[in-house]
C-alpha cells in the first residue's frame, strides 16, 4: 500500500509518501480500504514531537472507508460495510487496521469526506458541551477559532441546545463562516477581547470559555469568564499554556479550569456509541453541517499540515488516497 511515513520529528517536510507492506487484521480487528482521511491539529503536534511518537510511524487517526477483511472473532462490521473511525493509528494510508469496536457505521446520506472528518471534531464538540462542561439553554459561551474544524461544529451543536455563542476568528472569510454556523457574535482576537465579551454579556462574562488556541488566548479566556464559570482548555494551536498559578482562579471569580481529551470521553463503549450516534444523526438530519474546507491528495499531506498550521484552512481538512 501507499502511505505517509514519519521517520523523524520535524516540519511538514518529514511527511514522506512511501510504499509499505499491506497490513493484515489480527484477531478482533478489521482491515479497511481508506476512502478519505481526516486531518486534525493533533497530527501536527505528533509530527513535530510535541507529543513524542515511536518512530517510524504512519500519522493520522481518523478516516472513512470500506471494510475489506476481518480478523478472527469479528462478527461486526462485515466486509463491504462503510465505516468511519477517529482513533485508528496509521490512518494516513490506503489501508488501515483497527479494533472492530472503534468502527462506526456510516449512513448512506453521508459522503466519505464528511464521514472521514466528522467523528473526531464532532465527538469533541459533543463532550465539550456535555461532559467537560454543561452549559444550559440561555447561557452564553465563548468559542475560540470559531471557523476551525472543531469551532464550526461546536457552534452548531451549542446553538441547537439554545446556547448563545460568541466566537473569535482572524479574518472576514472566517467571520462569515462562523456566522453561517450560527454564531451570535463574532470577534477578532486582541488584548481587549475580555472587555468586549463582557460588554456583550451585561458585564457578567461567559458561562464557559472553550479555548483550543492555548498560549495566545488563555489570559483573555479567563478574564472573559463569569464568576463560578468554567474555562475548558482543549488544545494548543498557538502553543502550550505555560505553568499556571491556581490562585488566579480565585481572583478571577472562583473559576474552574479543565484540560480534557476526547479519549477519556469515549473510552466506555456505551458513551462512544451515544456520542458517535448523535454526531452521525445530526449530520444525516441536517442539524450539523460539516464544512470540509480543503481536500488534498494523500501525497500532499505536507501541504495540508503547512496550511493548517498557518491558519490558512477553514472547517475540516481531508486527504484522499488517490494518485
Ligand atoms: N482535547 C481534545 O479532545 C481535542 C480534540 C480535537 C481537537 N482538539 C484541539 O482543538 C483545536 C482545534 O483543532 P482543529 O483540528 O479543529 O483545528 P482548527 O481549529 O481547524 O485550526 C486551528 C485554528 O486555530 C486558530 N489559531 C489561532 N492562533 C493560531 C496559531 N498561532 N497557529 C495556528 N492556529 C491558530 C486558527 O483560526 P483563526 O485563524 O480564526 O484564529 C486556526 O485555523 C486544536 O487545538 C486541537 O488540538 C482537542
């Protein structure tokens, strides 16, 4: 098969397009022919070595495709079935194996590109709103990077729950996308962001600030959050947040802060099935529109990473294993 391989940590140039032996499914696993691959910000952290990986490795964890073989003991899914997944290591490839239980059935109405980029960002949005925090209808929340992959889906699910949404974006194109997703107010970043958020909330601040940008935004996220509110730091697109004096949470109004990851909110099979089912149903029914902003050939994975890291993408990014 053809795949992307990383043999040393570094910039996008370490993503090499290579020929590798076809994988075979072990007992309990399925083998999938990949139709589309979801590119996520975590793929760039792993490539750069921010999260150290065992080298060499095939990047990626998300995609959609068709089951071509199953290992011993697998009853479902069966060969020929369309599936999507968000936690199969080595997904930047034409073929990938994974434990059968991580595969999610894809409804006919959902395209390969959408299915390939729906689960990781969609289930993240799902647990951010119902897991790591619990905003209520009528609450106001702040969502950074509102036109990004997670940001667009998070905005739509929040709006469907009756929550008022304020987002941040870096340019007019992204502002238009964020508004289309339902954002009530769209702001630019800046040192006075918290003041502008407070002006939009009667001086109170937001119930929850969702911060996947990290180093550049965390101070404004804390300053924009209401007394007894929650800051959910879920990523580090601008770099990791430095060590933090917890006393700041007292001074800011008895805030809570959490640093969650998706894996902890889908480890239980029933919880995974609930979140994945809601995401796929939301897409099929039109409540959630996954905006696939960019598709690249698998061989162009380096370009995809360059553009994602340069803030040049909107919505989801996919790779297609075509020549
Ligand atoms: N913890 C979890 O469970 C979990 C799961 C999935 C994703 N995440 C995190 O969620 C965040 C969003 O992921 P995504 O895949 O959907 O990416 P994305 O939001 O599509 O891309 C990142 C966006 O962050 C904004 N940004 C602000 N400052 C930036 C900087 N210095 N460099 C790069 N981008 C910057 C950019 O939007 P603007 O140009 O509008 O600012 C950029 O488009 C990432 O931090 C990711 O690690 C966490």
